[in-house]
DNA sequence: TTGACATATGTCGATATCGGCATATGTTGG
DNA sequence: CCAACATATGCCGATATCGACATATGTCAA
C-alpha cells in the first residue's frame, strides 16, 4: 500500500522531477522520444517509461509517425491540480486581505488602551 | 534512489492524498492534531507523521499551546507548485488561442487549394 | 508525585518506486 | 528478407513509502 499508484493520480505522476522536466520539454511542442532523450540527459528506456506513466495519467498523448513516436502535452489534465493549488492561493490572499483589513482598522481607530499582553 | 525524498520536495509531500486532505482541513484554520484525527478518519500517529512531513517541507507550522499543538498552513510554500502548474495553464490557453486564430483565418480566407500535406 | 491526556517517534512488513541493463517489438530502406 | 534505427518492455536490486502497533516524550491537574 506504500503510496498511491503513480499511474492513477496526476499528483503522483508529477511528483517525479524527471517527469516534470519531460513535461517542461513537451510544453515547447510535440517531441520525439529521442529528442527528449537528447534534451534532458536521460536514458531512452527511462524516458519511455516516464512517458508511459504520463500517458496513463493522460498528461501526455503519443502518435505514431513513421518509425518515430511523437508525444505532446495534454495540459487539460493538469486542471485538478491547478484547481487544488489555486484554492490555497485564495486562502493565502484571503489571509493577506484580512491582515490588510486589520491594519486599516488599526489606522482608523487610534489605540485607546494598551493592547492586552 | 527509489523516489525523491518526500521530505525535501513540495511536489512529493503533496503527492499523498491524506496529506492533501490534512492541508484541506488546515485551510479552514488552525487545528489541533486530534481535531484533524477526528475530522478525517486517520490514526493519531498517522496524522502526526504526515504533519511532520508537511512541516519539514514548510507547508505547515506548529506551535505549542498547553498540551495541545496547533498547526496552521503556510500556503506561501505552495508557490513553486502554483507557478509550475500555471505555466501549463498558459500553454493550454496559448494553444486555444492559436486554434482560435486558425479558425478565424479559415473563415477569412476560403480554401483555394488543398493544404500541401 | 502520580495519573490522564495530547502528541511524537520507533520498528516492522508489504509494497511500489526508480534506474540500469538486456531485449522485444515495430518500421523503414536496400 | 535483412539490417539499422526508434521505441517499448521485462527483470533486477536498492531504497523509500505508508500504515499499524507499541511506546516514548511532554504537559496539566489533583
């Protein structure tokens, strides 16, 4: 039960740095496996396996082109992750807003008593 | 070398579903360990360990309050992840824009010849 | 101090990961 | 058909993960 299957969950698929690098490269456009192998300094089987994982999760799609195989990004699948992260960005902003409100409050009403503690 | 240390990398820390749930709960506000244990249905050691990981990564901070320990979110640390994901959101939009341009182009110039391959 | 409560830590077992190497599959050209 | 190239898969070993259980640490109250 060690960890959620890397092949089931986008969060896990993206947890690997090499996989993130591959996605970064693919963000540039459709690429061949060997192009990725060259760009990053990874082994060909390494890249193929990572692409398999990314493909299973749906972050990437491949099409055959002669004896090459072209992979491209499907960024749509990052939406769950984007949504999740964005939720916290809002929490962060909300906190800053509250701090802002607090500061304005402080300026509006000059301190009448020493703050307790 | 199995996988990047869960304690070093925010992406890995967040890869675990239970850890994400804990962060979700903490997004509600500062919470006690036992409060988290109750809310989610996790074991106390489980929660403590996950909090340890989240704390090591900096996503969460704890302060002692009597015999309780209150944990709260530090969403600032999600920024690297937010930035990374956002980059792909932009890629996604860019692609949609290009598709949009292409469609407009098609409408502006009625097809005179079949496209060469 | 002692005991109850809150939390943290240690150990163990089952499992999955990742990288490396060898090799299978598939495609093109001669 | 065969050889060269591109990619995918299979197996292995080292390692890290996660959950479960027991237990250590720390704090308050009587």
